[in-house]
């Protein structure tokens, strides 16, 4: 039995890259229990690319800026990264090569790299220039702020037609442009969606007049000030709903909400649920029961909501939409899968309009069903996770017989 050592490289800036890496790893391991990759056994290792490149401090600053709700600071960080890129890439490449060399000395030869990060791909290719290199793009488009298409040796999984078009326009060969049917979504969300099939056949998810569930979800690092304002406004308006706030890694936010409102506010019909860290199954189940999700236009949460046919409310009054989020927002609005809320009163008005949310959900269900036969249409059912697994099943066995130290690029 041959063993393929596969590095899944994620970044510590935000939580989406790591979630995508976990999703693909778990799907591959589940597949491996059913059928081997030929005579190859996978040895998948998740590694923090920022740590390998010595760039963890930059990610810490970025995460702090996101959690503090300081859009100006994140813009400055992106500007600095873009301006300093020619110099920083050389520094990152040298540090990356040293780290990768140590990994191979201590753990054996690497046969395949799957990258889930922007910025660091040239450094990784400098360190491992002669092995197959895959990049799972977790944005809707390539941009200067979030550069994904950095070296034509990358075999890129493109979640939208636009990023595939960008790759070809930049000279990527067709064999290195793998179009998928959407963003990579964790398997638990497909399972939650399947469990909702019978519920979707009923007239309404919650029933008119019932206490509806609204989920507040801003990823692993929710902004304290914005979330507090939303909770305060919903409680003050005495909305007939359960407001489930996912505080995730922001312990200060959870403590602030507990001390200010308690778990169940005594005044009015609003029930407040506070959640810390949720595993994927718990999060998928919570989102599946929601009438709507309040979130930033992140590609991950938007894709997850789409799989579950849940509309997303974007509180644009509380933050500046980052460059990589703009195409996500644009597409969600164009496809009527999200609502742009320009004020906090507008947001609460929508929460108090169950008929509007239910009509929107029905529209999403119909839209997803209508295009069910178009596997490569990004507006259709998103099967990206399984498409990437199928690709790897076909190609991983070849990587084991390739010598990563041969002075020529291995081609698939």
C-alpha cells in the first residue's frame, strides 16, 4: 500500500479558509472508507500557511480589526499587503521554503499541495516547485486585495464563471481551470438540506404567527459593536422571534450580551439564544431552521444559506463591504437570495415581515430546483465539494509515482 502525503494549506486570517480545508479533508476521508484511491492511502495534514511563512502577526491584526468592526483598518491592511507584495513575496518565499524543507525532513516527502489561501501561492510554489499544486478558490473573484491567480502552475478550482474567465484571461491553460458548481460547502450542510426536504413541501417553515428563528452569524470573529446594536434594536422593537446569536470565538461579545440582556429578555416576545463555538453539524442544523440569516456578504455563509434555501439579510449600515465581498453581495441581490439593509430600522422591519421572508425562501427553493440539471451553472445546485473529491479520486494515485525532486514540473 502506497501512501500519499497531502498538505492542506489554510490561512489564519478569518475562519473560512480553515473551514473549507476541513470540509474537503472530511469528505475525502469518508470516501476513503468506502473505496481506496487505487492502491494509495491518503495522509492528509492541515497546516497553517501563515505560520509556515512567518506571517501570523499580520493575520492576528486582521482578525482583531474584523472583530472590532474597523473597516478602515482592514482596508489599510489590504493596501499595505498590495503595496509591499514585491518585497514581501521574496521574504515569504524564503521562510516558506525553510519551513517546508523541515516538514519534509521530519515527516517525509510531500506528494500534493492543496491550497485554500490567497497571497501565499507563489511562496508555496517556490518551496515545492515540482509537484502538483491545487488551489481551492474560496472567493467569487480574483482581486488585487485577495489575489488567488498567482502562478500558472496552479490547478484552480473556480467556484464562479467569473473567476474561471479571469484565469483564462490571465493565460491559465484549460487543464488548470476546473470549474465547479459553486463555493465549497461542508458536507453537513447538504445533510441538513436533505433533512429539510419534507419540511419544504409544507406551506411555511415556521407557520404564520409562530415565533420565527433569526440567526445572527458573522463567522468566527463577529464584530462586537454591530451585533450588539442589532440585538438591542430587535429587543427594543419587541419582535416576535427567537434571535440566535453565534458569538463563536468572540467571548467578549457573548459576555456583553449576557450581562446586558440575559438569555431571555423579560420585556416583550423576543427570545435571545447565545451560542459560543458550534461544530459544523450544530451550525448547519441551526441555520437550516432559520427564517433568515443576518450576516456579512461572505462567500462561505452565503453559499451555505443558498444550499439550505435560507435568505440572507445584509446589514450594510454597520460595515464597509470589502472588495472580495462585493461580487458576493451583487450576486445575492441579483438572484433575490439576499436583502440589502441600509438602516437598522429597515433590518428590523424585514424581521417583522414573515410573509416577505417566506415568499423569498419559496423563490430560492424554486430557483434552485429549476436549474437542477445544469451542473456547471453557479446559480444551480452547489455540488462543489463532491466535484473536487471526484477530481482527486481520479488524479491522486498519479502523484505518488511522481518524484517531487525531478527537475521538471509534474503535469496532470
